[in-house]
């Protein structure tokens, strides 16, 4: 008699789990579907009685690429440039640093790690005045280089902690075996550890790419020339295109086009993301 009751309880538990997942998917997907539907509407309003547009049109997408006041391609290329370079710079800095924190013991190691953790409790924009002043001293206001340095520097603490957690999970014996065979410590790091750490490098690189990709406050503070705008700054200008109303369909179409590269990157690197997060961050 206990077995049917146990199976019934397990079935009820599974039904509850699936209902919870379905509700979570609905909460996440409904706003996305609404934005996609809005991008095909004719009217300039965001609110509609139906999720499916009555007279769908691609005019909003055509407007993005043809209107002289909407330089979407320039915004997009600027965003890719800033995001990719800041991600590469952050990886180049944090990978050897995380290796040092994982494998070496030196004075102040624990305090530095704690300092990195504490720094993550505060949003970067609270230091925006100091950062702007610093960029002014070195002449990098209104430049992509200045913005890249800010993004890369802001990514250092989180990236080091994530990479260090993964490096800690790799046995030291693997590097020691390579060094017994004649490899130097640098060769053991580059030829043994880095290939094994490829999943976490993908994860950290992707996180450091997505952050600048959608960031607005720092970009708005540093960049002043319209030719150097990122997508976030350009989309903000679309909300101020009219004195009385915002053209939400055009804004939605820009949002959809902006999100497509991120979706493609996530789908193509899915296996690396899952293995990198489960093996490194959990430990």
C-alpha cells in the first residue's frame, strides 16, 4: 500500500515542478513576445488589446536602416567593438591573476580577494564622478578606449573570483606532471591548464561581453559624440525623438535586432556555459 502512495506523491511533485516551470517561462516569454509583436505594429503606442498585430508591417525595421537620424549600423558596430575589446582585455588581465590567486600563496592574498568581493557590493556608477575625472586627466573623454578601460576594470573582481573557483577544481598534479616532463610553469599554464579551462573562459568572456553590450550610464557619461554612440545610447535617443510621444514600434524593432547577436552567442556556446558554471562557480 505504501508504493502507490509514494508514486502518487512523486507524480504530484512532478506536476508541481512542471507547472512552476511553465509559469516561469510564461513570465519571461510574455514580455519578449509583446516587444516582438510591437515591432510589427503600425501605431506608435505600446499598449494594444491583442498580442498579435492586426496589420503587421516591417516598416519599422526598414525605418531603422533608411532614416538618416537613426544610424543603427554605426551604433551596433560601436557596441560590438567596445564590448568585444573590453571582454578580451578583462580576460587577458584576470586569467593570469586568477591563476596566481589559485596556485600561489603570498602576503595579502586573502585580503585582496575579500576586497574584490566587497567591491562587488557597490554598483560602478556610484564612482562615476571619480571615473570621469580620471579619464579627463588622461585625455580619454569621448573615446571608446576610455570606455573599454572602464568596462574591463569593472569586470576584474567578478572575473577573478569565477576563474579562481574553476582553477581550484583542476588538480595541481596535472601541471606538476607537465613540469616533470620538462615544461616550465608558464608552459604548464598555457598548454595544460588553459585548454582545460576553456568552458569557464567562454563563460567569463560572454559575461564581460554582455555587460557593456547593454550598459547605458557609463557610456552616456563618457561618450558625447553621436558618431561614437553605442546601441543603448542610440535607443535612448529614440525615446526622445518626439516631444509628446515615443515611437515604441521603432524602439521595439531596435531592441529585437540588438538582442539577436546575444541569442546566437548563447545558443552556440551553450555547452561551454553549462559546464563552466557547474564546474567552477559551484565549487
